[in-house]
C-alpha cells in the first residue's frame, strides 16, 4: 500500500473546527474539572448549608426580638465572609487556565485564532487525550473531505 499525505492547511482547519465545536458546548467544563479532593468540597458544601441555616435563624431571632439588629448585622457580616470562602472551596477547579479561557469565551474561534502556534499547541496538550490524523480514503483526491474524515480528537484532560 502506498503512502498518502494530508494537506496541512486542511488539517489545521479541521482541528480548529473541532476545537470550536467542542468548546462551544455549554457542558464542556465538566470534563475538565479537577476531581481531586472531593471530601473537602463536600465538607464545604455541608458547612455552607449550616451557615445559610444560621443566617435564616438570625433573621428570625431579630424579628421576634431575641437579637438586636446591630448584633445581628455584625454576625451576618462574619457569616457572609465565611460563606464566600466556603463557596470558593466548593467550586470545582479547572485543571488548566487555557481550557478555562476557551470554555469561557463568547467567541471560541476568535480566542483560538488570537493565539499563536505555541499557545494553540499548549491548549491542545492540556485539552486532549488523543489527536489522530486519519488515513486518506481516496489517494490523490483534491476535494476537501469532512473534518471528521481528516482528524479525530478525543477531548478531555490527558490521563496518566
């Protein structure tokens, strides 16, 4: 069997299309969140519920006259600070900032095209498990095949 080559510009465009398609999905970040430390996240979520209940109780105590508004206000500020810290701890962390930049972009294509080759390669290293150039179906064909026939990309953080 003879060797067949792929046009580099077609491959670049295929990768671009697949990256944009993947990162435009609303649920794309689910594959890229750091799953380390689920116990800490769960503890933070439990503590959030406790503090929210304490804030509700504090409000009721003011309404019935058990606590003065001034004391309640001071306690509420302290609880709100705690709550914000716990919400940060409970929020999933992204594995890589390049993934976050693509996923948060209003225009994924503009972000991708705004990056240089080194940044694109770095993003692909952290956003993919596998990139495979697929064999050409018909040697010498000079019409552009669909992107799915040019390259296969398995998205998600690299494993291992």
